[in-house]
C-alpha cells in the first residue's frame, strides 16, 4: 500500500522544531543547533531514511529519561594547533558534532587542517550537517561517526560494527556544493520499515535474517543484521571508521555504542581542510566546476537520462520543499501533533495530503 504524505511549510516546521526543543528543556543556543540539524536532514533526505523531524519524539523520550544531557560541557581534553580531543559528557550529538566541526574549522584556518575527535557523545543525525558547516567557511569538510552494531562483518551473521556514516562536502562555483552523505550499509532499517509498510520486497543485498541468510523480506530483515556497501569493502570501511572515531578517541566502538541506552557512547571525527592554504578559493571552485562538467559530459548508459554529482538530488529536493512545502510521512505528522499536545505548544499545521 502507498504511504500517505502530508505537506507542511518549511518556515513553520523550522519554528515548531525550535519551540519543541526549548519545551523539552534544551537551552535556546543548543535548540538552534538541533533545529538546524533536523531541518536540514528533513529537507535533504528521503522520508524513509529515518532522519529529520521524525526524531523529535525520540529526543523527547531520551531527554525525559535522562539519557541525553542538554547543556552538557563541551570539554576539550587535549589540543594542539591542528588537533583536539573532546569529551561530550553525553550531550546532544547534533550540538556536539557541529561545535566540533566549528573547532576543526578554526584550527584549519590556523594550520591548514583541523581534526577534532569526540568521545562519549550521542546520535548526531545526518553527517552532511557538520560537513556543510566547513563549506560555509571556505573549507572541505569531513564528518564521520560510529553507531550501534547493526552491520555484520563480512562472513558474519550478527552485527558488530555500525552504519558509521560519512559526510564529505566541497564547495563549487555552482548553485550547490558537492556533498557525499552516506551510511556504510547498503540501506538502513528506516528504509526497510518503509518497504514493509508498502508491502514491497527489498533488494537482497540490504540485510540478513537472524540466522545469517540474505533476504528480500523487510520484516525478517528488521530482526537481523545489515550488510555493508560493496560487500566486504563496506565492512572494512565501517571497521576503520570505528578506529578513526572511537578506538583512537578513547570512546565507544564496535559493540559499545548504544549498548547502554543511558550512555550511548558514540564517537565522532571532524576534519576541516582550509582550501586557501592550497590555492585561492575561486581557483578551487573553478577546478571543481571543470571536474563537474567533465562528469556530466560522459556518455550515458542505457536507461539513464542524466549524470548527477553527489548531493545534487538532495539539493533539488531541498529547493522543491522550500518552494512547495516539506512532505512528512502522515504517521510522523500525527506523532508530532501528539508531541505538541504533550509539550503544550502550538501545532500550526493542517493535514494537507500530498496528491499521488
């Protein structure tokens, strides 16, 4: 069956998200970081990917239970001109990740490169959010995080490493930056749940049944482990992402993240490269534009009508949503309406169903 989508205006959604975080007890400065993170994810990601404002009820439950600490110290344990190690104290992951990238950018402006590793943090949302902060300040941005052990190592039947997303963003001279925003699994359980709700089979390379067999049944897959992109290659990238975040930073890795809901023990790594250290920013953008033109001029495969660069579909989706309204899953819409009642805040949306 098809999933009902509801259209909501973006400015009102942004205001609602901010007011919801404040009503949950999040300080206003942190609520702004969180709102930026959720709204950007909502506008750029597919509804089935599990990011965006649909996470507001989850934040509410975690904050209410004391699993996340609003206003937690952003403690720099150790630093050099180009490096920093940060203790997050179980703070809001979106806030911590963005602050860590801003620190990495500041170091890059001094040293050409800045790297900040964060330990003992929480879920930070889309990795594109901190990566794009670097682009706004004339840098290349790389953001990575580990996550709960949902991915099976190649040849295993159970999860040991996470989806361990990457965000890599580079400025261009065009209308949008190039942004690679990926998990290292072929798909996540959000998309599997979407397929399950639609009554559809899913690709066989997404996940395993609990006994380790590949499956196209999303219901069975929801109980099993995820598979890495490119088979053993995705597993290798995910394992090394754990090394570059939790193992090196002294935080959680492998089986540790999310093992205790009261202490998610997630680790992040933020890297910023100051483009001006290498060449004038305008020259870099011109070189990027040249590269993009070459890519788009390549001969098309049968069945394709154009060649896209990373982040282009996301940019188009964001522009369409800003012009015509974001498209929320109706189930999420109802959850947000219920949350508004719980928080005693206004829910300024009508149920405008998107035409098929």
